[in-house]
């Protein structure tokens, strides 16, 4: 199996068949990882992680995934590189390409930065989060976690709660889930819900207590304090009162509801510790699945390095 383009830039561009190929590929990689195994599929390949924003889970899981496939891994510390001297993103990418990098995994504060690299390089570009745009591997690992725990995607009601406006995770989840047949619900303060989001096929709630009643899956999103340029809700106290997921709110939920969080968690703000450590939570599963998903993506892109740029799909 392989994907039909050389890059993974966003889930908006993938169709249901592409998503299913990735889902079907994850299980054997998870089995390999959990058994501490290793494959030689990427032996001789070089994976460069180029992160212009802080990251723990995504960067580390990509590095572990690449090493599990026997790739060489290079981590570019942006603060200590030529980037601080004014080197452009494309020049940085071309330098890495000239050094025979096979993959560049990039996180950037500007939406579209991975696309820019993909248009100008033959290296496989993997988007590890760009601005307010997308975070495709997080969307894929969330999708797989739901699929693994619920044994299906189609027909499920998946509720995304919190800062939808600034969340690239929310956007990737919406694209993936709707294409796989789930019904997506979003809940949060009106100022943190994008206008016209209904056009993406989602249902909007401003009352979390009402939304929880209908959900099979709850994905709690972090408040993106670092991306907000203005105060979009009166106070944290009010946000906690209206939108924190608590044990009391879960009384009205389905007993088998699955609770997820992409991390890092702000305990006591978007989710209470009591819920975060509860039996319905799949947060640790998401972390393990993140490595397996990234192994699958690296593997599936291996044979498509010279294929066309994904936007022509």
C-alpha cells in the first residue's frame, strides 16, 4: 500500500480511501512498537525534524517512529541555526535537501509553510502543525484511537470541546471524521467558534451540558493562550464554570463515552483531574497511537517521494 502523493500536508486533501489505507497500516506498527521491535524499512533514509514552535509529544514521537524504522534522525534546533541569521524557509529546506534529507517534518507558526516547502522541494514534507491550519498526524492518531476503541467511525457522534477557533487539531479532526462518516459536534464559547463552521458539516453547541448528552466521543481541546491576540472570554473562572469537563457533567453522558485530549492538558481548566485520570479516558492510548501512526505515515510515503504534490489531488 502507498499514498498517491509525496507529502502529508493536511487531511482536507485526503479522501476516504487514503484515510482507510493509513488506518489499516497502523495496527502492525503499533504491535511492533509495543513489543519493542524494529524494522529496517527506512534504513539509509534521513528524517529531519524542523520545529519553529515548541513541541514535546509530536517531535519526540516522530523521532521515535523514524528510529523504529531504522532511519537516521536529525533534529534542527531552530534557535541555534542559520534561521536566526535571517535564512529563509525555502533556503533552509533546500540546504537540507542538498544534504540528502528524505523527509522534513515541519512545525511552523504560519499556515501554509509546509505547502511552500512541498512546492519547492522533492523531499517528502510532513506537516507537524502549521498556524491555525492543520495538524494532520494528530487528526490521524485521534481517528485511529476512536476506531480502535469503538471498532468503527461511521455513525458515531464526536464532540470537540473548547478553543475551536485557534485549534489546528480541531480542523484535522473535522476533515477526517466527516469523511469517515462520523457526525462532528463542536462546543465552546461563541467567541471561540469560527463563523460559518457549520459549512464544514458540523453541529454547533454553546451549552456543554446539552452537547455531552449526544456524544459517543469527547475530544477536549486545550485553550490556545499563546495564539490568542485578545481576550476572547471574560475570565478563566467563567470558562471553567461553563466548559470544563467534570465528573458532574459526565453524569448526563453515555456510560461508554470515550474521552480524549491531544495534550498538553491544562488540568483544572479544560478538564478536571478526576476526569483526566478516569476509566473512560484514552489519553495514554493516543500517545502510543501517535508513534504507530507516524511510523505508518513515514512508511507509506517512502515509495512516493518523487510523486506529485498533494494539492493536485
